[in-house]
């Protein structure tokens, strides 16, 4: 860990009974899911007052997710609930924080999941310079995503069958 950052120790978060400076609730339905996501922003001044985090943390964001999952076979709903805390180094609204957290998971689901499933990145046995091969996979991912016609796996399979001549026809910029 870089020496310029404080150590990752316990950072007290505001208790739920304190008032949030802003709050935002969004509801997402689809794919046998019903998610209610609530973002609340708290001032962090009191929570980090006597710590080395004071100049770095301005707000604490609490995201509460209540999700109903529908079982397609039985038609029954199962509830899951979780709370996540995020630290913000600048003033932010709850709506903006909610959008930022959702956007992060969008990247996780599109990029990382695809690299793990399509390119089998987690099963890689490369131990020398794994970063070079990770960059090559990212390069291939970007070219496939730019030229996507059907599903990612089908495009990868078509590229493998088409050979170098077919790949050279693709747009890489």
C-alpha cells in the first residue's frame, strides 16, 4: 500500500438514526427480479474527525438493496437484503451516488464477467508477466465489442473460424 494513503483501519460510519443530507430510491423490475435501491448520503465530519481520514473523506454513502428473486419453477419469491457503505471525497447527491454505484456494476458485469467467462481469465495458468496477457485479452475484448454482431461467444467463434483475413477486415479503431 502506498505510504501517502492512510492505513485501512476501522472508519466509523454514521448510525442510521442520524439524518441523511440527501436520499434517493430507485426501483428496477425485470428478469424475475424486483430491486429497491436506496442511497443515503451522510456528512462524515463527525465520523472521521479524530482520524487521519479527515482531509480525505467528506461524505459517507449508504446503499441499501432489497431484492425479490422469483423462482421460475415454483413462482415463489425469495428476499435478499444488503447494505453497502462507500466513502466520497467530495460533496455528492444521493441520486448521483446511486448512479455511480450502479455504473460501477455495469462495468463489472460487461467487462470483467465477459473476460472471466469468454476468455477464461480466472483459469489462466500464465504466471510470468500475466499483465501482458491481460492487456492482450483487453485488446481482443475491445475489438470484439466494437464489431459485435451477435453474442460475444458467437463472434469469438466466428473470428477463430475466419482466420487472419477475416480479422483484418474488422474495425479496430
